[in-house]
């Protein structure tokens, strides 16, 4: 891919798992775009569960 020059040895080994996961990536494989209003609550719940209210960058 276009960004492989940025990958180190660990990234290259781990990328095998990304390739295995790709067939199950439902949102980017279909022609129809997902309905944002429909899926937004799900992802907001995930963010709320795993991220603090404020993120310091």
C-alpha cells in the first residue's frame, strides 16, 4: 500500500490481522453509505465507555 514505508517490523507482522479482519468490516464494504443518525448512538456509547470526558492531546 501507499503507506507501507511508514511501517516497522511489528506493524508488518500485525498487518496480517488487519487483512483477516477486513472481510468483516461492514461499513466500508457495501455500496450504501451507513445512516449516521442510526449508528451514532452506538459509537457515542463506545467512546463514553472507553475515553475520558476530556482528552489532552
